[in-house]
C-alpha cells in the first residue's frame, strides 16, 4: 500500500498533473457558482475535453472539477441564497444570514477553510482506509438504507425555527411533492393530473431555486423599502479567536462523519451536510443561534460535504460502484478513458488509483490558495444595486432550470415554488424540513420497496438485520433524549421560579 502511495505522489507532483489539477479546480469552481450547473454538469461538460489525454492526468483533472464545483456551489448559496445543488443547501441556512449581516467575507472565508480541512482530512482517511471501507459499504443493503433515511427524518424537529408542528407540515408537503411522477416499481403515474410534463417528477433544482432564491426575490421586491445595510458591507475576511474556537469542534467531528457518510453509496454530500448541520445543532449549547448566522452552522455542512466528496471515491475506485449521480458520471468518464474501476484497479493500475487520491491533496491546497484571495471579488456581487441583483438572481435561476431540462413547464414550476417559498417564509414555515423530506423521501420509498421485494412482503427483514436494528435504536434515542432533556430543563426552570417566589 505504501509503495502505491509513493507512486501516487510521484504522479500527482508531476508538472503536468499539477497544471491539470489547477485547471480542474478552477473550472469546477466557476461552473459550480452558476445555479443549475453543479458537479454533474461540470464533469459532463469536461468529458469531451479529456479525449486523447493520458488517462491518469484526465482523471486527476476530473477529480479536481468534482470537488472544485462543490466549493463553487457554496458561494452562490452564501451570497445569493441560490443553492444550485442539494449538497450546498445547508450552507445557505447560516451562510446567507451572515451575508445579510455584512459578514459575507467572513462567511466565504469560513467556507474555504472548512472545505480545505474537511477535504484534506478525508483524503488522508481515503488513502489509509479505502480498501477496508469498501467492504463496509457493501454491508449496506435496502433495509439498512431505509433505517438510515428514517434516522435522517428524525432531524426534522431540529430544523424547525420554533414550531415543530409547522416543521412537520412542511416535511409532509415535501413528501407529497416527491411522490409526483411515475412509480418506479409499478409504472403507475401518481399525482400528475394528466400532465405528461410531471411524469418524470419534479427536479430538485426547481424546488431549491424556487423555495430559496425566488422566494428571497419575492421578499426583496415586496419589502423594497426595507434597508439592506448588511449587503452593502462585505465585512472583513479575518476570523477572530472566538470564530476559530467555534470552528474547531465542527471541523474535527464533521470531517470524520462526512467521510464515513460519503463512503455509503447513495448518501453523499447532500445527506452528509444535513446530518452535520443537525448534529451540531443538537449538541450546541445555544441551538437558537443556528439559522441566524452561526459560525458552527456554516462550518459543519461545509466541512462535511467536502469530506463526503472524497469519501464517495471509496466505492467508486475500490468497487466500481457509483454512490451518487455525480460519481455515476465519474464512472462514465473512467470507462470513456478505458479504465475499469473496481477491486483490480489497485493492483493493475496503482498509478491511477493512488494518483487520483494523492492529487486531492494538491487540489485542496489549490482550492484554498485560489479562493481566499478571490473572496473580495466574489462578494462584490453584493454591492450590485438591488434591482440589478434581483434581476441577476431571477435570470440565473431561470437559465439554470432551463439548461437542465429545456422545458418551459419547469419554469412555471419554478415560479410556483417561488411563491410557495415566499408564503412559507411569511407564515414562518421552515423551508429546511421541506427540502430534507423531498431529498430523503424518494430514497426512503425506494429502499422500503426493495426491502419488501427481497423479503417477499415480510417486514421481518428490518429487525433481522443487526445494522438496521442499531440504526433504529439510534433513531429512538435521537427522538427520546432531546424531549427528555427539554422536559428536565422545563422542570428545573419551574422549580427555580417557585423557589424565587418563595424567597420573595
């Protein structure tokens, strides 16, 4: 293994590899900043460029495009509240409020540092444990994935801004929307109302840009008399000692957690970023600061989604199994270049296996060195006059949605979800549970169907799997402990109030 690592660094530190890693990171960052053009689009766009190139150098560049586009997507989430891909939605929960408070420079600096540390730690873990973790990823079957998704849904209450009932209503709405389209198992159309445009369901990009970006545009237009001093002031890039202190815990915890979740096929950066945000909020001493510009709330998802990006290479390189849509496109890039990922890749093509992994060190350094100096230029977008800024968000959202489907019907849906997002904001219904339920709902239904098909309709498959049972136990603990803790706090507060009354 160590001979392979040395060979990988020899490949990665060649002048040609360094140049193409830099090119990949740069192109990925630029493409990622455009709503609608996330990692999948970035890699797909770059595949024709690799024709005729050396396979190792081409794959090193493609890997750079992958994690570069993840960072670029965070920039649009933080500055414009326009997450183009699911993996950067959680970054907008606290990143955009920081930008509104005149701390856009600090928010992007936190994002860059968290991305660098999360990516670097996960590359070290990838290098040390890739072969071993590949066997762990195989253990996860449909029952285990169903339990994992169900565990993720227990976080809905944590994503509420106050009212748990409103959070649950938003989540139910998310479940309803994700069921629209053709049932993958029976072929039956569901809730399409006779429209052929809804047979394929509703794309995530339409939901995300509608509920976040266009809803924000509606709010800005209808509250145009309200001053926005925060957006005129980008703030300093420097982090205080308190900021660094708050970042340390999430950086350490979420680097490991993000990598582990990234290894699981189907989880990826999206689940990792939400789990990271939720877990940090649960253990925080002051969870009410989350969603209002919390340093921890931004650090956690940014660390986790970049750690998960490296983790996703474990099943791809070791087993030839794409764990997400992005790694599926990466698998296509491997095959186009004549490289077959899988168990034999490490022994037959160690230069490619270890070269791609070693290049991620360099790529993460380039991301930090490239993006930190560019932050003052990125945040200048916030100095654009409000009418032009609103126009920019609307146009980029429309182009992003149309470029994915080339369907005018999706543009109508975008406007519809923009109006829905605005009313959710006005009536204090949190958008996060809606998005989480939409993301997890489809995967959970598929895992449930597959599990029952395997067992012939018997529900015993869920309690005969030790791993699934363990996840169910963790889910129950996650539900019971916070409720019990809140009850204890209320009881103590009541006792303290009674004691003060007696004293008075």
